[in-house]
C-alpha cells in the first residue's frame, strides 16, 4: 500500500478514485505546523532556529497520517505545485521523522500535478522527484522575515502609537501606496482647460467630427486655451474660416491578444469584469481547480491557480486550437501557435498559466453544473485562454488633417475601424480607469485638397481630475509592477489591511482610515528604509535568488536583522512627544486643513486660546487642546468626507422646551448630540448617534428624538411597571425591569408598540441565554452530510453562517449575499474541527481542576489565617511601641 498526501479532503477523494485500491490518499488540510503567535518563535541568536507548533486539529490529522505510513511501502507527497505546497510536504515529512515512522518505508517521493484530472495525476505519479530544498529554504526565509518584522515592529507601534494593531513587511508597503495616493488626491489642484470641436461635411454630404489641433502655426497643448474668453475667441475664428483637407494618412494596424491568466491578472480581470475581490476570486478558482462531478467522475475544470507563468502545455495548445477552429472557423486560427514568455523573475515558481483542463468543455455546457459565480469565473478563464491563441484583430487607423485658408488654424480627425475582429470576437481585456483609446469611428473617404463644409463648432470646458483611488485590480497591478510581494499573497495582504481597520472600501476603491495614515506616517519617518518600495522589491529579489540556489537563506536573514534591530532600538528611545510633534508636522494638512476664512487651522474652537494637537490614549490617537485640563475639547483626527458635523461645531437649532442649543459635537470616540452646555458642574445631556446614521444628515427633529430617549412605551399588563425603549451599548432595545430584549433597528425604538415590546420581553424571559431567532439573510440550502439547513445570519458582531448549533463568522470584507453553500460548508467544517479539541482538553482538565480548586481553597484558608496572625502580632507590637513612646 502506498500513502499519498494531498492538501484538501475533496482532492484526496478524487485522487484516490484515480489511483485505485493500491493507494491510500490522505489530506493534510493545508499547513500542519506554524510559528506560534508569540515572541521568540524565531530565534536570531540561535542561527534563526524556529519553534514550530501544531494545533490539536492538525495533530489529529498527523496521527492518522503516521498510522497509515507505518504499514506502507511508499510515501508520496503530492501537495500543491508551489512554494507553499513544497513547504507543507516538508512539514509533514519532518513530523513523521520525529515520530519515527519512516524506518520501514522503502521510499519517500514528491510528485506535482498542475491539474486534477486522471491523465495529469497518473503522469505525475510516473515522474516523481525529491523535495526541492531551495524552495523550502525560500519559504523558511520568507516566513522568518515576515514573523520578525511583525513581532518586532508591532510592539514599537503599540508603545508609540497606542491603538495601532500591527505592521508587516509587505502589508505596510501596500498601505503606504494607498495613503500616498490619497495624499496626491488631497494635494491635487484642478486646472481648467477647453477643447474645441467642429462638425465637418464632405462634398458628398458625409459628416464627421474634427478637433482643434494647431493654432497660429503652433501645435496646441492641453492648457493653451484655459478660460472662456480665449475659447470663445478661438471658436469665432474657426467659424469665420474655410477649411480644406491638407493630408490623409491611413495605416493598417494589428491588436494582439493578451497571454493566458496568471494569478495576478486573473485577480485583476475578475475585479474589473465581475466585481470579485481578490480573496473571492481565489476561493472560486480553488473550487474550480478541485473539480466537480462530471460523467460519474470528479475532475478539475481549471489548472492550478497560483502561478506566475504564462505558458501552457503543448498538448493544451493543440486542444485550444482545435476548439477555435471548430467554434469560430479557419479565419480565426493563426497559422502557428502563439508562444508567450513569462515575466516572472523566479523561474522556480513560474508554472503553467491558468487555463481550462479541457478547452472542449464549453461554458454553455458547464453552466448547469456550476453556481453563478463559479460559472462566471470559468467562462472568464475559458475565454481568455482561447483568445490568447486566436488571430490578431486587424484595423485601419486613419488621420485627416485640415487647415484654414490662411493656414493658421489646423483641425484633425482620427478614426480607428476594425476590419477583422479576430480575438476581439471572443474577449477584450478590461481597463482600470483609462477607458478604451480606440474610438471605433469610421471616417469618410476624402482626398488632399478637398474643400469641406463647416457645421456646428463647440467649445467645451474641462477640469483636470485627481488620480483615482486604487481598486483591488489597480493595486494588485501596481504591487506587481513594483515587485512587492507575490501574486499568491495579494489576497491575504488586502484582507489584513481591511481587518486591521487601516483602510475601508468606498465604491470598490481603497480609502485609508486615520489609523492607517498614522501608521504609515510613523513608519515613513522612523522606519523609512523598511517601507521603501525599492528595498521591499530588492528583498523579494533575494528571496527569489534563494529559491534559485543563488543565495544562502540565513545570510539574507543575518544582513536584514542586523540593520533592522538597530532601527528598532532607535525608535524605542523616542519619546511619544517627539513622535507626535513629527506627526503633527507631517499630517498637518490632513488633520488640520486650512479654513475658508483664513483663520489659524489649529486654533481650539472651544477655548479659542489653545492649540490643537495630536494626542494618544489607550484607544488610539485623537485631537485635543493644549490647554488641557482647563479645556477638554477633543475630536477625531479628521472630519471625514468634508462633513463639518464631525468637527464638533454644527449647531442644529434650539430645543423648544428648554431653549437650549442642540449641536452635534465630536469626541475622541466619534460624533454625538449635546443639549446645551455644562451648568453648575453638571454634564449636559448627550445622546449617541446610532450605527448607520450619517451625522451630516441628522436634523433638529431627529436629534431631539435621540435626546428624548429612553422612550416610555407603556405599562406592562402583568405588573404595571413601565416598559421603555432606548439605545444601548449593544444596539436598540426594549426594557422591562432587568430584562432587555433587542430590537431590529434604531428606527424601531421610536415606533415599537406595547404589544410587540411585551412579546419580545416574554421571548427573552423564556430564553434568557439566547437571542430571539432572526430570519436568515440568505438561505444556502441543505448541508451535504446531514441535510440540515445552512443559512447566512446577521449577528451582533457581523454576518455569519449557521448550521445546527455551529456558527462560523464570515471572513472580513466578504459580502453575505456572495456566500455559496460550498464556502459555508468549508467554514462550518473548519469551525467544527476546533470543537472536539476544546472539549477533549476540557475533559482532560476536569478532574485536575477539582483537585486544584480544593488545593487553592485550602491554601487560601491557610494564607488568610497566617495574615490574621501576622496582623495581630503587628497590632500588639504597635500598641506596645505607642505605650513606650507615651511613657
């Protein structure tokens, strides 16, 4: 019996069918060991030795693997064909060596396959190899670097910038890109410019549009006409002129298809065309790679989805060309196959491009077997692959230059007409922000010297726009261009930035939060080298050289650690006041923007004599007054979206009952509503703003409603005690005595009636430890194992999936409506997998816990008695000493 190790259970089941009864295929369920989340797991003083940890779930899997290997003839490590896959195989082998189960094993082999099809798997089994040691060392170096940066730099942030969560080797550089783009947008000054276009007519009556190209013998630049007067004057000159064709130039052109997908380009296109996040794209690609049931056999639909390579196997090229000929005909098939060269620096990781395992599986045939999102991604991969081997598009690019009679005004018309669509019949690559440069207009036939008629002349005003914020697609593209990180890590990096609260998404674009800007400013000023794009890219290059066998991995770690620890030591010596002074200077334009009236931006709006400055507290940074504690004005760092309601000075009006001013203020924890000011040492009445309400949209009536809370709903029919409704720490509620029951929305606080309130309270009373059952956000269907329903629910801490008594939180940034049944089942399985270990651990400690409790009680009694005895002696001694003194 041969034992084969793969990563996922779905893959194990499929491959076992391919290999037959002589093999036992087991899953490692991903990585089996990791560095513990505590300082000291990587030890630079011990030649960068690493202390690996195995959780209870992985330990159970390893025990199963070890048990199977004991009686096996051969161990075949068949994890994924990339660096992480090589590392998992190495980890499994290391654990089995320590367990001593490899002694009787005849052979240990490593096999890799790029697709989960019977042909690919069987071919891989016939071509085993040894573990790739250099690739493993590159993994170890990368893991150590990321760990050392995170666990060394993050504590510096916690001390000098309380509220900051973490820093990372690549994560911090990606954050810098987002913050720098936002700074460019804020600094951007829009400029006015005008364009002038005229409708021209040929003698045959055909019309076309031409634009002003030159004026007074000089080529027109973008900002040459920058005001209305100049535009109107130029327009009048054109209208008073007669034009003739000066030259006609027509050039044939070609557009070639893009290569098949790599990990990076797949993420970019899925974002642009389908609106998928990078993590969502990778989840779907994993599902398509692992396969579906097809003709009674599970088979993968696409090749491995973590790759830098653009080449595809010769046999796959031949299959693709056959499909092109059958589906589109001879004109769309080039005379020879196209060959693409990878741009990846690391040849060890440049595997085959992402493609369909069988191009003959047309998307239309697969649609009934896949859910909507899986189908969309499969269709995208299929189209891109086929297009990459199709004929080029042919087009005619025509330019017509026209001149006025005196030669002082030049107009130009350009057109691009596709004469043969080629690959464009099937696929056209999306654009981030540039749009398509080809206008696709056909120009009429004219000859040099032809007189042209003049129709309407239009002068249009324009303003330059700031650079756009990054989308996931454009950020991934930028990181790849700079050589920062690796495509297989981009999805997790972007997720971490969102999870840490450093950025958020606004219309599918990255917007840095204040916390993220603070961290970036701190790192740029005190750890400049480690957030430089060139330094990070050079380090990636060294990691690639390690995997190519050109550098020693520990030499790279030593060089990095020596300089890095020096920078950390310098930062630890900084006083927080020094840090804040520097950040005040750097972030001044952002935190203290210029005021429209030209007054001092940092003047305190409360006491008017103090200066506003950045301050830090246990919950993070905020803005406070220099006259503290006499002036206790505070606000959040920025006003956000230009909303002066967050600046603490938006007066909504007067309360008709008290005549006091109602205003929206801003504290360090966010905006709130306040009635009047402090009187006789008593704090004014305040009300928080419910989640989901925009401070700038709140009017006086809504503010008074919030200030009136809690609201009396009515007397409870059983005891006559008043039932109230209000907003609390955990959201809207109704209350009767000590019983609180949640409401669905803040608005319901003002409308809930007594009958509904009593019902909610009765339900809560009957189930004090449980929340009232809520309707699911999305019903996903029956669980494949027991048929029980799997639903997406909305909880206090966000959306989650529910199956029976198992609840699994959705990954941060994952829209609830996009969750599929397969993803939910995987999340539930991962969550359920942790429970047995916890129970087992609890059961194991149950007996000892009782003993320890008894011992603790006995020890506590003895300790108390001893204290009393000591206290009594001290008291007696004190009395004696007092008596001696008095005498």
